[in-house]
C-alpha cells in the first residue's frame, strides 16, 4: 500500500474509488482510499504493485479525486527592513503562488481546447478576451472553467465557455 499526501485543504473527502480495469500492459487495478488525511492506494485482491507503478498510480488517482488546485491567497511583499532570509522566504511563497496559479490557468486552457475543439493558443486567447470583457482576472475565470470540468455548476460561465449539453 502507498500513502500519498492529500489534495488542497478544504477538499471534501471522496468515497473510496475503484480505478477502471486495466488492459494488458497497463496499470493494475487499485482502490484509492483517503483516511487520516492521507491517500492510500491498495492493489486489487491478488494484485501487486511495483515501486514505480505504485507511485504513478497513486499520484494520478490523487490528482483526479482532489479536484482543482486552489492557490492560497497571494502573499504580501517582504518588508524592506527584513532580513535577507525572510525576504527570500517571501519570494519563495510568491513564486509558489504564481506557479499554482499558472497550473490552474493551463488546466483551464486544456479544458477549453477540448470543449472548443481548438488549439491551446486559441483557447487561451478566448479565455483572456472573455475575462477582459467581463472585467475579471484570467485566473478567476480559469478557476470557474476548471471547477466546471469537475462538476461544479457552470451557471456563472459565459455561454461560449460552458461544457456542451448532452
């Protein structure tokens, strides 16, 4: 069994999930459980996971059930009179925040590229154009797009960014 740190704080704990059965040469079947704030990947009865497969399956499943990442509030600026170490710590927090925000925007671009049947560049331009026309930050609109891909209501999304109706 492998234990993986949980997704972002505030993520509701999903029930245990069974991975889709594998095809020959693919990853083995596993069950994913979250207990005590940790993810546990358990092979199917009679199954076995090697170290690399175990880690890849665990991280993939954890990402799938964790939902969209939620960057923490943007860190403030370092006090100019702070020590160099404290200024570097603030800079690291700022860079981590920027990376998390970038990841979320990239996920939204992927969702929109699939929905629109367009290349990623076109999807980004559409996202940026609509955010500007609504007076929103690209990050805020991207958050709504990614949330809609995870099943959140798409009511606040502009019609051209909503998931297709089936």
